[in-house]
C-alpha cells in the first residue's frame, strides 16, 4: 500500500529529511537548487543585481572605492584565481 506523506511546515520537512536514508539525502542535496531556485547562487546574485531598490550607502561606498582607485591603483592588489584556493 502506498501512503502519501503530507508535510507543510519547515519543522515537518526538516524531520522528514532527517529520516531519509543517506543515499536519498544525498540525492535531495544535489537537487535542492532545482527544487528551491533561491539556493542557486548565480540566480540569487542575478536577482540582487537586477533589484531596482536604491542602496545609497552601497553606492557611496563604491564611489569612494572608485575614487581611491583612480588616485592610486597600486593600493589595490591584483587578485589571481589561486587566491581563492583553500589555504591549509
């Protein structure tokens, strides 16, 4: 007999996830960005970038950084891909 489990609260969903076998939890973890698009980092950044909400403090800060860079670019180190590698 097939039973359909209905969960509707975060607590119930969390409990159901904890009860999954390890292999099923792994499958779920891999598919979460598809199931919950907000978890997709690129999509989230795209939403932030396209958000028209004014952010005057951020804009002022970025203007200050631009001005500092124009005055003395040497104070900004060049970032390399390897800078993002894990340091042991």
